[in-house]
């Protein structure tokens, strides 16, 4: 009887502590995201799981605005960068925080590609190259939103023929799920009525110390990739598939991000640090283990799983402190990292890269899972 009373007591104490810690979560004001944009209504949606994680998502660009996670002591932090209201996103210097990216994530050389005998010209919004869908990609459109339940948000969008220069009416559905296994799962489907290229991805900027709370160079990273795609000075792939062996690009074992970021290595000079596509090890069973990040002080850990062949690792090299986000915190140099599951950059111009072509009658399907846990 005594042991039963002790067990009940410990259970009550654990529930009380959890409730106290959950009170550390500071939801954004949903009214600050209520606005009409391009004739459509923008809103804020909240996902919660039974493990105490909370995600807030706006249908403007499908952006994950906040993601609350406890550390190994049960203390909560918001671990993604972003802004506290819709006006912050509308006027943002960095517009990709937490966004859905398309029609083509990453870069296309000189904003041109040929498909089915036709040449297409896109906006050159990254030097002489096209980046993340151009001047107005899917990060800057209002998606139709339907909250299925407390853990699932469904977004849809019709990207019309020749929008941003891309051929074909593309019908897109994206499903965000915050599972009870602490997975933020993003699943994409798309169909077209004309041959086109599609490469959708997600662009959260993570910091496991909390958004705006110092460097990510002390985070440990593993990428399940023996090869990467080297780039030129414009960050366009040269076409080579290069080994990571004996280079600062080798993250096959957990390595602190900052260990070699300033090494005398031409690829790092081109990107001002890491901003490269890695060629993932793949199996024949669908989802592949792509990467892992561990922040040892908080214990916050994330594994990445995907059916995509590539992963873009970006180390926040272009953040310079001029952007102030949630809580009026300045987002300084290398205070965030991104792991974007994808097909390779410039694939439409690189025939030996995995194809991003989508034809009528086919269905594009992509999955990215960020699985969170605690390392003691």
C-alpha cells in the first residue's frame, strides 16, 4: 500500500512539474496574424501533441512561426526563428523563416531551363541565378488552410500556369502533423496539367538553445551522406558529385558545426560557410535517415528522415544581426541552421542529377520528418 501511495505521489508531482513547465510556453497573439493579403485571409494555426510540444503555423507562406520544445530539465524554448506578427513576415529582409518553398527549392542557374523542347525564363533574384521560386515563391502566397484536428493542418494552393515563369497548373497539397512521437512531419503532393519541374521543401531556421539565443556552432551535426555537390562562386552546382572524405564537408560522424566552418577550403569560402547540398545514402524502403543534430547543454536532439535524395545544410552565414525577430531578439551570424530535404539544386540543367520533372498523370510526393527527442 505504501509503495502504491508513493507511486501515485511521484506521478502527481511529475504531472504538476510538467504543467508548470508548459506554462513557460508563450503563444503568439493570433490576432497579430489576422490580415487580408492578396484578397485572401491570413490566420495563425496551433498544433499540439500529447507530449507537450506546440507548433504555430501561418497560412501565409505555410510558415512554421514557432516550435516549443522542452530541454532535458523540462524547460521550454521556442527553437525556430521568425517574427511575432504577420507584418514582420510581409516586410521581412529574411523572408524564408519557416516557409514552404517552391515551385523550385534552391537555385537554378541564370534562371533558365529547357523542358519538352521549350526554354523557360525565371526571375534572377539571387545574383544572376533563380532562388526558391523567385521574387514571389510559395513562401509569399496565402495558402488555403484546413485544421483537421489538434495535431494536423492541411494547406492547399493552385500555382497557375506560368506563375513565376513555371509551366503548368500545379495543384499542391501540404500536410503538417505534430505527432505524439514528437515528429514535425511535412508531406507534399502535387499534380500538373503540363510538363513542369517541382522541388518543394521546408525552410525552418533552428537554434536548439532557443531562437536568438547564441551560436549554432556548438550544435553537433551528422549527415548520412558520403558525397556532396560542389558549387561555383554563385553557389550553382558544377555538376560534380564529390566525396566528403578528408574534407570539412564530412559529417558522417557527429561533429560540432563550428569545428571546420572557417577552414581554408574553397567551397566554404564560396558559401561563407556551409550552404551545400549533400547526396544522401538511400535504401529501397521509402524513408531514409538523413541527419541528426544534438545540442548537448539542453539535450535537444533532432533526426531527419525523408524520401528525397538530397539535403541542403545551411549554417546561417548570411544572418548579420540586422534582423530582429520574436522577443525583439537580433538574429546574428550563424545563430541558426537549416536542413532542407530536396532534390539537387539546378537539376533541370544537370541531366545526370535525379530528375525534378513532373508530367501530367503523375503525382509528386515528398516527405520530411523532423523527429525530436532528448539526449541526456
